[in-house]
C-alpha cells in the first residue's frame, strides 16, 4: 500500500509540473501577444499621421510627387503586413516581413525629410512641424513597445526552451517566437534651428 501511495505521489507531482509548465507557456505567449498589440496601436497611430504629413508637404513640394507616392505606397504595404502580423505575432516569417516593410517606410520618410531641407517654407510651416513632432513622439512609443514585446518574447522563448517547459512545448503547439528587429526610431527628424 505504501508503494502505491508513493507511485501516486510521483504521478501527481509529475502531472502538476506538466500542468504548471503548460499554464506558464500559455501565460507567457499571451504576454508577448499583448505586447505586440501595443506595438500595433502605435504603428496604427504612425500610419494615421503619414497622410497628414504627405498632405502638408504636398502644397510646397509640387515637384516631389514621386517621393510622396512612395511614402503612401510604403505606408499601405506596412499596414497590410502589420495586420497580418497581428494575427500571429512572434511568427518568424511575419515579423521579418514587418521589419522589411517598416524599413521601406522609414527609408521613404527619411527621403521626404531630407527633401524638406530644400524647402524653407515647409521647414517653417507650423502644421508640418506639428506633424513631425507627433511622428517623432510616436517613433519613441514604438521603440518602447518593441522593447516590451522583445522582452516578453525572450521570457516566453526561455520558458519554452528550459526544462520541463521544453518537453511540454515540443508536445504542444508552442512554437518559438521571433524577436522584432529594430525599425522604429529610425526616422530622422530635421534639426530645429531657432534664432530667438
């Protein structure tokens, strides 16, 4: 009878460890998904600012139509890819696509910012300055949200790879999550010069 109690205690302990590991994996996966949702909120804010930026610049930059169209095209592509990534954040392929789309958008925005240097009336425009300040603030928010996401992914991946979580993860649907490479805070804002 003592033997059966011992075997029962061992089985109960093993089951408790497995259940605890499974529940931890669910918890950490949900945390990184939530962290991505925060990135998505900031990305949407950024995407919403871009048409304002383009419209503000359009009046002064009549000869830069190609640059403005490239920004809108890159924005639309990034919106689509971000929406797809939101369905399964941490998926390697989707995160790489998002990083690439955001890099293309940043390049287009940086071209615009470089060109604005040639338009003194645009640099002095209040609406343009306001949109640029909001864009810069949003870039900082994206950077913080990305860091929180990457921290959450790291905790999840560590739990997934460490014993006994690795046994549970391999037997369940807990695939590795992919870190989101840097793409925010790379939009260069033009230097502010004041003679006051």
